[in-house]
C-alpha cells in the first residue's frame, strides 16, 4: 500500500515500530489516517492547505494536537453515526 511505503520512508518509522522497550504504534491505523486525510482533501476541493501538526501516535491510538492561533486546542475527529440528529 502506498501509505505504508510513505511511512517507511520517514526517519521516525523505526521509532513507530517500537524502540527501547516501547510498544509499537499500530501502523495500520496510521495508514488509514493518511488515506482518509488524503480523501478529505480530494473530496473537498476548496481546501488549499491543511496539516496535522503535531500528530501524537502511540500504541493507544492517534490524535491531532493542533492549536488555533491564540486560541484553545481543538480535537477534530470523524463524524460518527451517533453524532447525527435523529
């Protein structure tokens, strides 16, 4: 898969696989995030620039820790079926 090859070309890939006794990150989840993020940009053509920086990747999961300029931190997550009104 292209997303896996992109991950493998990064300097942090070795660390994501687990080093110094730390558990590895679930690379399958990171692959999915990259694919879905790319799909978002493809579907929403009005997006000109977007980033997730920093992205916390741990064995427990992935979370974007971006901050708004001068404002509070914001967590962005996928819309789930339970978010929709009845």
